[in-house]
């Protein structure tokens, strides 16, 4: 029998000074049994960092042909395609041909090697934004994740301050390609 997904109730108080966006984000997110807590944290951070009204979570890991997040135009075309982790670069190249904007929040153990191998090829995608966060920052947040997530996230000059309960973590958002 397959393990069920873990449901997380999420509330994020977002103060993104870099984009002049101030929102109270509420979501219910399912974490697939094969998904790590770090990947869940990346999806939530990508949601907050790229937030706009039409952005929504997809089936994610369960649907291989969908990104982690997306927004669609009224005519059904994909406006934003957002991935996290270290996906196959061909997937990003294909997405860049079909979506108006593609964002990758890259993270994972072999990040440096992945970038060395694929960044030149991905530089040809003019509508691709490539972002990274420190693995230590992601791990610290993941260590405190529970079923109910209540974050306060402030972004200023590329630095993220994430408060959860009584602790605050700080991480730097690096833009390797494109614009935030």
C-alpha cells in the first residue's frame, strides 16, 4: 500500500521590499512521500519569492509534465513556469519555448557541478531566471518544518529573513541569470 501525502497548512507573511510586495499568503500543500522536507521548503520559498495573484501549486512530483508552480494566461498558455531543485536542463529549455517566463530556484547537493555542466546551455534561454539559496539556509528551515507552517518572510536587497516561531534564519538569494 502506498504511503499518503503529508498535508501542510501554510501561512506566510510576505514583505518583499525588493519587489514592493506585501502579502498574507495562505496555502494547503501536499508533500509527496518521496519528497524531502528541503524540497518542500524550496517550493514554499519559490511561491513567496515569485508570488503574484495567479500563481498556484501544481501536482508537482506526481505529474512529470508539470512544474512545481505555474500561472496560466486566460487563453490557457503558461505565463510562468517555476521549478525547484536540479531538474533536467532539457526540461527547462523546453519550458522556455512554451512559457512566457521560466524560473528555477536551484538547490541540492551537487549544485556546483550541475551549474558547471549546464549553465552555459541554459544561458541561451532569454526568459529563464536562475536563482540559488544556500543549502545551510534551506536545511535550517527544513529542520523546523511541522504540519502547520507559519512564516514571516522579509526580502530586502537580496537577503531573506525568515522567522518561524522564535527563530530567524538569514539567507542570500543569488541571481545567476535573468531578473528576479
